[in-house]
C-alpha cells in the first residue's frame, strides 16, 4: 500500500462525497479511481452501464429495481 498525494481541494471534495455515499475518505477515493480507470478502458460505455456491469459481475441482483417517479 502506498500514499497518494492530492491537493487540498480534491481532499475536501472527497471528504464531502464520502459523507453522502457513506464511505470512508479512502474508500471514496478508491471508488473514484476504479471507476475512472474503467471509464478510460471502456470509453463507449456510460457511468451507469459500467457500474451496472460491475454490480452484476459481483453477483448483485439489480433486475426489478426501479426508482419511483414523482
């Protein structure tokens, strides 16, 4: 494991995002790095397509889940 140096503004954004997503700051940074790498490797797929694919690969059942419209 290593140390990654980031500027103070990005660290502040990580801290804020981690509170919203209920992740630690380190887990939020790891999530952003993984998704960023997957987006670079799959430029024709949307963020939602990539996350859906990763959830399915992990065995998470996503079929039938819908957000109720207002």
